[in-house]
C-alpha cells in the first residue's frame, strides 16, 4: 500500500489539530431575552416586586449617553450604578418601562466612579462579595445594553490600576474581564451595560461594570471594596450576605431575566421635566 507523502501528512495533521483547538475554545452565549412584559405594566410590577405601583410616575426619559444599568443593594430603595451613566443628569430614574419610572436621588463622592441612587421604593437586594475573585473566575453581567435586556458572560483576567477619569484624577484598582459570551443577537458595543453587576456563580456581586473595550472584548469593573466604600460614603448600609441562586454558563440568561423582571437589576435614564 502506498503511503501519502510527508508534504501531505504534516499539513493535514496541523489542520486537524487547529480545528480541534478552535472547537474546544470556551464560549458561552445565552439565548435571546423573552418577550416584553404583558400589559398592564402596573399589574405585573405589583406581582413581581415590592415596589409600590403608586410610586411609579410617568416620565419622559432621555435614552442617550446617560442611559445605563443599576442594581439593588438595599430593599428600601438603595441602588448602585456607574457615575459615568449619570453625567449631567439632575433627575435620574429607574425605569419600569419606556414611559414610567421611579425617581431617584444620586449620592456620589467627588471623583468617584460608583454612584449610589436612593429611591422611595426598592427591590430585593443583591449581596456584595467581600473580596474580588481570583483570576480565571467566571462572572455574569445582566443589564440593559442599548436600553434593551441583555447579558454577558466573562472571565477575570486580573486587576490593573487605572485613572478614574482624566490625567489629574487618582488611580484606582480596576478588574479587567474578558468577554466569553453574550445574549444571542446582541452585536457591537455594550453601551448601556455600564452600572451592571458582575455576579459570581453564587449570585453575589463581585464587580460593577464601568466601561468596555469593544475591539478587544474587555470589560472594566469596580472592585467589591470600591462598592463598599461608595456605600459607606453615602452612609448607606452594606447589603447583608445572602446566598442567591446558582448561576452557570448554561442558564445565566434565565437568571438575568429573573433579576430584570423583579427589578433587582433595572435600567436608568435621565428624566427631562
């Protein structure tokens, strides 16, 4: 039997190995979000969250650069979000839908990257992790990229010291995450995900999304220590440690949907009056 020549065997073997490596590359996309909540919104809100429908007012929201994501850290109406999403916003709100929201007051330290929002009503709080996870750890960021439901799965690359803003601003430890999956149909940048929580497999907050680097698939996030410091500066109580539902790469889309439906994770916008 004739044996194939060496010039044929070796390139073929390299091609097989390359295809196998690509097939094993970690990737974890989630399915599309479910259909929008049925009407009337106020009835659904009353069934899914302790926010009093009477506290919900009709607003005219500006879906621009100031739109973002927030998450509950206090049952009585305490939320965390990214300060950048509140730039030049005098009247922030947590949106129930495109036309209704709960007005909030922003409390943030000078030069800080994390803002605390206080509203008249709240949703069940997410718990904060006591420390950042080790490199390689997985996390899931549910939020509202482009003002619509969406989520991202990422693994932690490590920590870097970055400036809060311009050249004169102080440096702060920042967690760098590499994207490994996202909502099906969510393409391009993740604008609007700023302020979203990064949740570990136990449902605890291990970071807050500050910004992204779309071309490299990177997310930059505040550390748990920075979140705790922001709450302390606002004289808001730190959330009690609680065990949430286990989240995996197989079901993080469903977990994100549940958090959004109960307004534990909510979109933010600036009310124009």
